[in-house]
């Protein structure tokens, strides 16, 4: 009997654990779920005869070594900054590990050590990163087999609220990590367009959006992710003239969000004095010029780009930025204050469902013809627990674990899901769960 160790019982583990337990009898698996909160782990195992829950603390080195050594494969669902502790132990003990998280430069540096140990450390097996890699490589390799040469690859992903629950002026609700939304885009966004490197500084990012229609879900806008260039190496597209990755939002979001960016309200680098006793109105006013005779609303319209737009102002006013409610956060950064305000307005309602949407656009030449393939996927969650995000993070990771334990993946080192032996069977099985891509091909010119 193969023994699987899952570390972490957080929000994104529900589909992963359900899948492994449902397939445990047929495949002769025993699952151990470890979390700092044992009661949470017990709840997730849900009385299955093929699962057990334990208390797990990654900072307890001796216990971590013992627990890992007792299992055949490890799945880490811990916070990203904890993965290195697990990876180094897995290499030391020659235990394979899988996770949905990014392969950081620090992780990639362990490639030879993992190969020497004869094990795979399989990274980026979730949705983004994960399904994005698999679905992209599926098309890229098909184009190569056709003799085509890729000229452009654009890829977009977004976590949104499902259309029937989209009922606020921003057309947005938090469906994943709220703090990451507030800090999104900080730094410089880099991509390449027709052979020219392009750089968008943070204060201009939300001015520079693309417009798209996706499937039958209507209009969207896309802003650039921070680093599109590194994906050239991942996909073997070092010479491609155009490469762009972005985040999907509904139209109008970026123009309104840009008000907070230009004000400085998304800054997370300094503490606001006496933030606990400040009101949200005073918080916004603190970024505007000193003019005690002028209402904050007028000052904002006069001195902040986009805020005089009626639709933008409506969004800002609806959030409550002019309210005289106390913030109540001690020693808070601007980003923390803004996050608290947004949590009260962008939270999902109990009956809401989320939606994950992804689109790839490939332009390529084959012979004397120029073609374009558009491949798009939209997937709606079931409820507040089985969200689209949790399902699309957990399922590809679970399926890959099954394939590995069945001996169908035979790789060592730091491994991404960019080869056919991984992405083809995973994508095929994801279709049975309703996670599939609609593909259309066009002649250009």
C-alpha cells in the first residue's frame, strides 16, 4: 500500500483530498493529512477509512523528518515560503514531492540534488501556474508538429465572481487571496511585443489594458502580469517576437483601481500614523493636497486622474471611501487599510459562486500561411467551499499524483508539467470534471 502525505489542510485542498480518498481503495493508497490545526485536518479527512489526520508543524525539524520518512510521496499545500523546508527534507530522504506552487530560483537550484537523489520535485501543478502550462504546451507542441513557427503568444487568467452573482459596481469580488489583489502589479511589468521589449511601471499599469471578448461571457479587460519574459524559457520560445501574460477583469475595473494606485493607497511600505483612530474619509484625504475649505470628494475629482469619471466615482463612493467610520487598525500600512475597506464590500455572499477564466492566443506561420488559435476555458465553482479556484488548484495536482504513483511519470529533478507524458493525461481527465478548453482556429490576413 502506497502512503501519501499531504501537508496543509487549507482552502485549496478540498478537491485534492476528495480525489485521493475516492481513488484510494482502487489504487491501494493510505493518506495522511497533516496540519497545524488537527481539527481542520480531521474535518477534511471526513471519516474515510483510507485517511488519517495528524498535527504537523514544519518548524519541528525532527518530527518533519520522521513524518516524511514514513511516506512514499509528499504533497505540500503549505504556504509558499515553507516549501523549501519540505523540499530539502524530501531530497535528503529521497521522497518525491508535488505542489501547486511556483518553482522559484531557489527551488530550481536544487535540480541536480533532486536528480542525484533519484526523485522528482514536481512544481506548478495547480491552475496558474499549472493548467496554464499544460493547456499552452498542448497547443504549442501541436503547432510545432505541424511545422509551424510561433510569432506571438498571449495568455490571460482571472478569478472572478460567476456572472449571475456579479451584483456590485466593480463587477468583482474576492475569490482568492485578497491581499494579493491589493498588491497586484507592484513593480515593473515586462513583456515583448514584435521584438521590442516593453516595460510598464506600476503607476501606469492600469492605464494600459487590453480588451477581449471571451467565450460567451462577454467583454473583459486585461492588465499585464509582472514578468511575461521568463515564460519564453519555460515553453522553449526563446526567440518568439511577442509574449504577454495578463490578469482578467471586467471592463472599468482598472480605470477605477488606478485611482488607488495613483493616490498611493496600495503602498505597503510604511505605517500610517494613528491609523486606528483615522476615518476612511481622513485616510483618502491624507493623500490629497491640504485644502481644509474644500470637500474631499471635490479634491479627489480635481487632483486624481480618472476620479471625475462618473462611473469611476460611483465605484469609489460605493466602497465607502468618504465614510466617517473609524478604520480601527493599529499601525496599518495604506494597503492594509484599503484591504480592510474592500473586505467589507468585495466579500463573496454565502450563496455566491466564483469563476475561473483563462484564454490563450497563439499566432503562428506554417508554410506561406499565417494562422491564429484561440483556446479558452471558463469554469464555475459549486459553492463557497468547492470554489472554482480550489477545484482547479487541487484536481491537476491530485491527478498528477495518481499518474506518478501508477508509474506513468518517470522523471527526476525539478519538474514542471510541460511535457506530454504529464499534460496530456491530466488535461484528458480534467475534461471529465468539466474543465476543458474551447479551441478555434483562424486564418490571418
